[in-house]
C-alpha cells in the first residue's frame, strides 16, 4: 500500500508542474583559439615531451534554451625531450575530435559564462624527419569553461580552460602500459567567437 501511495504522489508532482516553453533553434557559432597546453601526471606526453602552443576550432549547431550542442577539433604538437622514454621520435602530433554540450549563462551585459562537457576521439602521430613511427588512438573526455566578452552581435573575445583526459589503446609490455596508455591535459584557450 505504501508503494502505491508513493507512486501516486510522485506522478501528481509532475502533473501539476509548470509548463516550460522549449526554444529549439539551429544556432551556428564558431570559436577559433590558441591552446596553451599543460600536461599533467606520469605519462608519455607529460614526461617525455615538451608541448608547443596549439590551435582549436569549435562549432555549435543547435541551441535548446541555453543549452548548445556542438563539436570541435584540437591540434597540439610536441617535441621529444627524453629519448630514453620517447625513443628516436623527434615530435608528436596530438589531434582531438569531440562532441560537446555547453550551457550559456549570462553574467552581466556583454559577458557570458559557458561550462561544457565533451567526449571524442584522440590520435597521437609519432614522427621523425620524413618517417612515421605509427600512431596511437584513444578516447578523450573533457570538462571546461569559457568566459566570453561580446564586442557586438557578431564577435566576442573569450578565454577558457579545460581538463582533457585521454585513454589510449596501446599494445606494450605490462610494466609500460600505465605510462603510455593515458594523458592528462589542462588547456588554456584564448580566442575569438563568431556568432
């Protein structure tokens, strides 16, 4: 009897709720930015490489109320700093493609705060001069925030930060797996948004 009462109470709570208008629209905006990467942890990218500034492009396609659906691409290059763990490779190219969900929060006039989460695919190309040493692929997860300052209806400057964790698929000796199968990265993004 108590279970039936709880089910009825639960259903009536939702039947008397206020109706919210859903504002769904195709909303195209893009972000171009420079990435300042900071690698963390005891892993290949952090311990065997020096990160160079990278670049990013991000698009949002759909807006539902203040939620935005989109995706992006990040590119960061690395130079080998420790040949004992990096081998004869001279540099690495880190490519990340991801889908994201953001929520826009107006703070004051012309200033918006936008937290977001994302998931995607990562590829780390390993090269030396004109020779490729293969690549590693994996899955990346991200959480971040952007702070926008609107110049007008079409442009905004922004600064943001994100934490990106990648889990790589590797095939190596068991004692080396934990060093090569992951990366942790804090990105600082500075750029412009086009509405």
